[in-house]
């Protein structure tokens, strides 16, 4: 296993301090518009759906409001589904897939579910195409009671205030080539830790919960998504991103212990999607459609289980 190349920020064998984090932040630049690509599209939906602001990022509260979209006529007789995207802002189809679901499919499921969609949890990271927030903290390791990532804390507090059991939680992500070229080397430098190299999986896969393994739920999603895009094969060791597969296209993590987004909601059915946008076999539209299919097929499975 080979080590990633040295990262240009920091001193070898020393974790980052405030100076290195500030240096990293100063190198980040705005590359796309949260207002145009997210807020403007969501604003067109307020006649048919409820749009709630559950917070704003302190780096620029006016520029970065945190929004959730809710289906109307919510009641405690229906199961509740939480769809999240943009925990990592650089994972584009997570955000755009969530929005596409809202625009094209959400109405089809509103009679069966109370639906809550937080399409872009990390808007600063979306604009700067980043995994981390401005403090060089990974929001998807921060869904904990004492979270240091305001993006994660805001969503946790919002869902807690709703006081409704979350039955389904699908979190939309991507695994990109920049995970190996940028983000994992940065992580190794920030924390002064070694990270064994792994190949980026070529295709779609799911990350489940070691403590809540939803085998049939995930198998249903994989089968459905395989009609839209290709499923990532395991490597020669039977692994994806270093983890043993539990079935085709599925690995598990201890989501709550790691502070992952799907762990905090305590959903009965939970999974994280992973799209591979850098594959020569896909384009942006295919990645978005794969995310939408993952949501819809997951909801279809749960609906059948609850009605059966």
C-alpha cells in the first residue's frame, strides 16, 4: 500500500494548528453559485412545498442560509423520510440529485411519507467545491451531540425539534478522483496520520450501518440503480474503499460512532449513496438520475414493507 504524496500545507510529522488551518482557508476560492444553483431553484417550489430555514453559516449568514424542504400535510400516521445532500459540498450530484427529486418525484411519495429534504447541508463547501467546512472540519464526521461543525449541528438540532421518528434516511454522496489526489492527502497532513492508498471504485455503491444492516433495503436500491448506472465491482480483496463488501455494491461503517450523517437520525432504514462522477461511462445527468433512483427505490421498498 502506498502513501499519498506529501501535502503542501503543514510541517511533516506535525498536525495542523490554527496557522495551517488559516493558510488552507486562504487558498479556497468561490467556484460556483449556491444562490443560482440551489436557492433560486428551491424558491420556485414554495407554492407546493414548505420551505424552512433552519440556520445559516456564520461565515456569511445572508449568503448561506440553510434550507429544508418539507411535504405538506405531514402527520404522525405516516412514516417520515429524511433525504440529505451536500454534506460534502464537492459532491455535486448529491445536491443536484436531491433537488431533482424534489422537483420531479417528491409529490409522488407525499401521500405515503412525511418527507424532509435538506439538499445542501454545506453551502460554503458547495461553492468552493470542498469536503471540509471553513474551519477544515469534515461535516460528515461531525453529526454528534457536541459537534464542532455548525453545518452538522444545525441539521441535528432541526430534526430534533421536529420531534418525529425518522423511519428512512438516505444521504447522497459521491466518491471522486479528488478523494485520492486532494482530500485524503489533506486529511493525512491535517491530522498527521497515515492513510493506506485505495483505488477509487468505478461505479455506484452504498455505505450502510454496521449496527443497523439493512440488507434487503440496500439490495433493492442496488438492483434499481443498476438499470441507470453501473455498480462498482469490489477489488481483488473483495473491498470497496478499503472495506469488505457485504453484498454486491455495499459496504458498512459504524455510522453513529464515526459521526456520519445517517447515524444521527436513528432511522430504521438508512444508507449513504456513493456515485462515481469521474467514470468515463457516466455524465452529470446520469449521476443525478442515479441519485434520484436511489431515493425512489428506497422509498418504494419501505412503502412495500410497511403496507405488507
